[in-house]
C-alpha cells in the first residue's frame, strides 16, 4: 500500500479530472498540482509548469521528490490536435517524455491517463488485451504515450478513460454533457450524432479509480475505465434533457457524416469494464446515476 505520507504530483490539476480528484480527496495524501494557463495563483500547492520544458519539469520534480506522479496533462481536444499536430506531439509525447525522465530521477511511480481514442471503434467491446489502432492524431499521441510509459522501466499504471462528463473548472474545456446543457438552456436547436457510441464516464468515477489505484498500490497494469451504458451521443442528449429538465424536442438525430469535423471519430469505442470492476472493486456508474450526481452538484 502507498504510505499515508505519500506526496503526489498531479499534472493537469486544472482539468476536468484534476477538479474531481481534488473534490474526492482522501486524507493522508499531499497533492501538488501542475497546470499551465489556468493555474490559480492563490494556492500554495499548485504550480505553473510547462511540461514541454524539460529542465523546468526536472528541477520541479527534483525539488518535490514525489512518490507518485499522476500524469493527466495533455491536449485532449481531438479536432485541435488534428489541426495542430506539432503542438499535440509536443505536449502529449515530448511532455510525457519529460515527465518520465523526471520520474526516473525521483524513482516515482507513474499513473498515465490514456484514452478510448487508442481504439479504431470497429470492434467493441474493448478490453485491456484488445489491439490499439488509433485513427486520429490525438489517439496516436496517446498510444505513443502508453508505449513510452511501458518501456520506461518505471512502476506504472495506465488508465484508458472513456469520454468523460462533469463540471469543468474555471477556464477548463467543456464536454458533451455541458455542451448539450448550454445549448438546450438557451433554447438552441441541436443536431446530435446517433451513430457514435460510448459508455460515457462520470469524472467522479474516474477520480475514485485513481484513489483506489493509490490505495491498493497497483503496479504495471492497464485498465479500461468507463461507465455502465454503451449509448449513442443522441441517446445521451435525450437523457441529459430529461435529468436537467430541458426541452428534448430541440434535439435532432443525425449521422456523423452530417458534421464536417476535421478528425474522423471512431464509431464505437465502448469498453468492457470487468477488469476495473473485479480487480479494483469499482462499479461502473450508469448514465442516469452520473447525470443525477452532476445535477446534485449544481444545486
Ligand atoms: N476528458 C475526456 O473526455 C478524456 C477522455 C479520455 C482520456 N482523457 C485523458 O485524461 C486526462 C485528463 O483529461 P481532462 O479532460 O481532465 O483534461 P483537460 O480538462 O483537457 O485539461 C488538460 C490539462 O492539461 C494541462 N496542460 C495542457 N498543456 C500543458 C502544458 N504544456 N504544460 C502543463 N500542463 C498542460 C492543462 O493546464 P491549463 O488548463 O492550466 O493550461 C489542464 O490542466 C488527459 O490526459 C486526457 O487526454 C480525457
């Protein structure tokens, strides 16, 4: 078990997952957060570090000397990665190399956040042994990140997260659920794809998974982490309308070729979550439960 005096560095503390990791904090852990553009100047435990700066990362990790680094910082906007491949590679791959380099010096364990985007979406349900075959730049950077972590010689855990939903922190990026809520609240009509499937992940569940990994001190394992229900984006929108009491008649189903988005989306990357449920003892949260929890939080 990780000792109760464990010092944890969390990269990406200003992101969606970082927010829920802080909200679900367990006692006995010291969390030192790294962010970039959205870091708060009012928290003594949060620091502005650009993970693409090798020396800055190394000096910082040397000074903190953590036992665990949770590496969640990344560029996660799929279309942005497609339009800006150099920046995507710099942050998601060079940044990960810099974190690995520093983790080696500190002899820290690393928990790396990967994605359902490592799969092409043609052969669900994906378990941990399924072959990864990303179809976009973002997914390629995550696959490469996984390889770097596995080859690093460090104690590692790779968590492949399904598309998450929850309330972002100030300045943070939205997600499918906040997008639907924002549009329906203003009475805007929306077209939503009915042929892209995910078992959408409540960000609070993802955070609980990390705490369980820390508690059980798991090493050298990969987990596919997702919610319970494999549903289309259109069905998700209908559920959001129901739970947040918004108007479902504003939602029109369309097929994905309707959108001229830059990155092609994998059709169905739903995960088989039995390893998460049996080894970690974490039950996949249903979409109804997750949305109800999100609604509760906003009251
Ligand atoms: N959200 C999802 O649906 C999803 C699904 C699958 C996997 N994941 C993975 O899970 C992890 C967490 O996702 P998330 O949604 O919480 O992320 P997010 O909300 O997009 O936040 C990204 C984080 O990365 C930080 N960051 C970006 N560039 C940086 C740089 N050069 N130096 C230092 N920090 C930098 C950002 O800092 P600032 O905001 O301060 O600039 C922010 O804290 C990511 O690795 C993501 O790829 C997410």
